[in-house]
C-alpha cells in the first residue's frame, strides 16, 4: 500500500514512525518545510519527503492529511485532480463539523474521506513532537459520513490499531464536537486561564505540589492550532465555558457566605462523579 | 526520642510509617477510631495506638498533631497541661494564619510549636491513604513563628528529610496562605467545578484523553477537610478565584468575538509562563 502523509508535524511524523514500525515501507511525506523533510528522511520514518510530490499523490492508495483544521479542505481541493479514484483520504483534526462540511462540499464524488481523531497529542509543535510511543493504548474516534464505505472505515481502524491505538470508536460529528468541547477544549481553557492568573511573584512554584504541575501542563499549547480548534467549535465551547462558570460561581458564593454545607455538597458531587469515571 | 502522632489519617499514618522506616521505634499513635488504632498496630507502623493515651502524651518528646485545621488548637488546649516543658509540637495543616493565631493564643509559654506543611497528600481519607512513598522527593514548608527556636526548626527539618522530603523551605504565614490559595486551592476549585459542569451524558469519558483524567484527579476530595481549608483561607482564595475569572472572561470574550489574535495572545502567554516554571 502506497501511503502519503501530508504535514510532518507532531502527529504526521509520529504516524510515519508508527506505520514504519508496523511494517509499512511505502510511506512518502510532504511538508512545506524543507528541513522537516530532511529530518524525516534522516530518521528513516519515510521513504522520501519533499515539499511537493505530485507523483506520490497521484500514485497513493491512502493519504493522511495531517494538517490544521482550516488547511484540510483547501489542500484537498487543490490536489484532488491528481488522486486515483481508489485513493482513500483521512485526516486527524480535533474538531469535525466544519472540516466535514468543508470537505464534503468540494470532494470529488468518486473519492472517500474517513474523518478520524487520534486522541493523543503533544504540546510540542512540528517534528520535534515525534513520538509514536504516545499512541500505545490511546483512543481514536472515527466520525462517519454518509458516503463512507464500511471497508474503508475498517481499513482505517485496522491501521490505527497497527499504530498502537486501543479503542477505535465511531461517533457522529455533533456528539464528537460537543464532547470534545468539554473533555478537551474546556480543560485547555482552564489551564490557560489558571496559568495566566498567576500572582506576579517569582517563588509561586516553590509552593506547588504535583497537582499544580499536572493541571497546568496543557497550558503549554500550540497557539495557532488551538486557536483554530477553538474557533471551529465556538458554539459548543462557549456552552461548556458557561456551564463551568455556573459551577464556579456556586463554589465562590458558598465560600463568600462561609456556607460549609454548600461547599461540602459541591465537593461530594465532584468526588462521586470522578469515582464513577475513573479508578486511578 | 518518644514520638506521639495524634490522628492516624492519610498523613498521620503515612508519617508513622515513614518514621518507622527511618528507624524510629518509640512511636505511639492516638486516633478517635478504635479500628484505625487496631489497623495501625497490625501494620506495625506504631508501637501502640489507642483512642486516648495521656501517658504517652505526658512522656512525649515530640507530638505530631495530624488533625484538620480547626481541630488543632482545641486539641492542644485540652491536652497541654500533660506535656513536658521540653516537648516539641508540630502540625501538618494546609493553611497557616488561622491555625497559628489560634494556637499562639492558647499555647503554654514554655512550649514550642513548629508549623509545618508537607506538600503532598492523598485524595483517600483516613488510614486507607497510608503511603509513605508519596513523601519521596516531595517539598515541605515550615512557617516560622516568633517564638520558634532555631534548633527546633532544624529538628523538624531533619525529620522531614528522614521521611523522604527533598526541599524543606521556610516561609511566613501570609506568603504561605497567599501562594497556597493559588497553587493548591484554586486548582481544586477548578477541578471540582469542571467535573460538576459535565454534560449529563454517559459516554462523555469515552472521548477523554489523558489531560482530562489528570486535570480532574483532584476533584476527588476529602470534603470536610477541604471545606475547612477553604474557609480558613477565604480572603486569599476569593482573590485567586477572581483573578482566574478575569482571565477566563478574556478567553471567552475572544472566542465570542472570534478574535484569533486575542486567543493566540492568551495561549502564548500561558505557554511562556508554564515553560518558565517547568521543564516536563
């Protein structure tokens, strides 16, 4: 199977490495940065990598488009005349409604595009985030479109498992974006706002325990990517922020009123819910 | 050295274990729960444990009062007539101004009390949270009072190191409580409110990655303890929540206005600050 990976960033390069480790040999990379291409070739995670490679695109059986959300549809539109009609396309974007709408609006009728979301990422941008080990035991989501062929969905699922993913679930775009707004995007909002609200005092971190380090880890973000992800999920993310604000005000009001019953209620509710979700 | 540990909860029992492992043999425990006492004796982390033990208190060279903040001063007041004048007292509470004020107001003039804060805790309450290994490499703070003798501070510092703590720093009560409001208490507020704002949907967690699991871990709290900690640090914690709210509104407004420059500014600020604090 001839595979092309478009975009050798943290996810694209890690996919190249994971697929190489899984035994795939015909992997060609495309990245706009010539240094990234050189690095990928040196590391042996692709057979070749170039800034443009229309020949590889025209021969590809499978193309991973590992670009930021807003770049996916424009790339497909600009290159799809080259693709074989049996060529399968897939992405890795963290939001789905907008990407699907944009791609479906322009996609050649004979092509199939499987919308996928690998649920693991690095705060490191670019090929510096190369780390195929991060996929071991991770989850992935496939957001199914009406035109998707079952065999294509099965193929992408099998490739994810070959790269080390554990659970590969199917979901619709609405449910995906609504859930992601909460479990991923809101958590990033909280970490970012928490770090940005730090007192202006050099030795703050001297007082910090492990929970502070954990909770603020995702405040180190790839700013352009996350701006893009947030703007493509504005409605659901605003809903999530507002639901959070209500609970924050509940705690704050209890504290203001020195209402220990209300505080204990909030703590007991969160404790019970967290234990339903996880056994750490 | 004859040591008494009052309160064999998650910290008290772990201290008993850590001190036993460090070679101390004359450790007696006191806990209001007879089953806890039995358990502590069975585990061999104390020589004896009883619900009351005035004899041990009267012979003690060092008493660890590992009780909740509001219980510390009343306990000292009720028992200090028994203590030898050379007996050294110390606590483990997570807030300091109120505890110090309360204890200093009633403490026998010939006694010394070292206010300490081991910066590691379990979400498990009681002796179920027994785990001396958690102290390895952890930080501890000593909040110095005017009457503290240098040799007593040195002794407590040495005992913390013997239990596995790495950094033992000294700090004043105001700075301690202000910093703790941010690095610890605010993080708990955020985790609690985040979990309590979860969409009412069973499969939410199916969409979650590692960051969600990490960030919500501390939403599993010992409700009475944290209520007590919050109420004793109300002023600084409210300040911290309000500073956080401003940053949250900044992100929310940028999102509402689809202002990608503002979003990127917030992300870049948090990324830079986080990297100044930690190299993960």
